[in-house]
């Protein structure tokens, strides 16, 4: 990776795992198989890379661990295979963040792209009416915030390259897949046609609208792209209060969905 995420971690693309620096803590890498996401794909029998992506949750510098835990946070890093899955780009299946015991609420997530080209897809609801849906294109250094209770999925938008991102989330995170699986996936399927990414409506939803856009700074949340989101926490331990106290940002979430 050419982008510096704020601590020593490197995606090992050949083995679909990660290498840690000597001052970094982290778990053994988990890998998501193609079979694990099949039911969320347009073509359940599609062929593609396996594993689809690899993930490590709760990583960071050893000297920061106490403060990260004190603030109920978790930093995760995910790397995606290159290639495609049938007609679709390599992607996750999509989920909602379950209610956290820390704050008694579903919580948001703050993404930062490390390498490759990503699309952070999100939709307002997992119900039959998916509401407003966004496909946000992001490159290394870009930051994207997903609001609480929103369905979201991550897409490797360039089939010729691996894609890696990091994110801040709540420490007791849980992924709720029920709504997405009940609708055979997210409200719009990403499709590759001659290396151009397009979107096809998932007819299992009664209604949905999609807006494609670019990632941008979030000044009202005090989240910027001028330095890694990891070091923003190191410099200001309250930088991600929105994760463990989302009720304080209720007006922003309401404005987001207008």
C-alpha cells in the first residue's frame, strides 16, 4: 500500500492476509468465502475469487490500545480480491449494524480507503421500501461515514486491482444480515459491463432511489481527509464520539437522509 494509514499494517495480496509492524496488535485474519455471500448476489451460482475478502478487527498500535478500549472503539482493516464474481464486481453482501450495548443504539461507521477504488454503497432501510440509496466512490485517503441503521456494502470498483480500507466502529459491533438476505441482497446490484460499473434494481424491494456521488469531508462531524482517521483519534481521543454517542448527532443523521 502506498497510502500511510497511521500505523504499520500491510495487505498481503498473494495470501489474502495482513502483515503487522512490531508495535501493532491485532488478531488472526478472517477470510470470507464466496459461498458465504452467494445468496446476496444477482447470480447465486456465479464464479469468482475465493476468498472474496479478508478482515482483521481490533487492530492498532500497542501504545494506543488502552485509549481505544477506553472509548469503546474498534479499528478494522479489510482487503478485497481483484477480479469479478460473474457479472458483479467483488463486494460484500451488505448488513446493518446491530444495536450496541455500549450506547443502546445501532451505530455508524467511518471508512477510509487505503488502496484501490471503492464504492461504499448504503441504503436508508432494509425494509421493502429501501428509501434513499447512495453509491459513493472513494479513493485512497477518502473518508465515508455510514449513518446508524443504514444497510451498507463495500464494492471493489476496479476489477484489475485489490482494494483495502480501514474503519472505525463500536467495540461490540455485530453485523445484522437478516434484512439483506430476506431481499436477496442490497436494493441495487452493481454490474460490470466492459469494465464500466452500472447498477441494476433488485426487484425484491418495492421501491428505492439511487444517487451516485464522490466522497467528501464531513466538517459537521469534524472528520477530515487531510490525515488518516487513525491518527485523528490519536491526536483527539474524542474524535469519534459519534460512534459511542450517536444520539448527540441525531440532527446530522436526519439531515443526511433528506
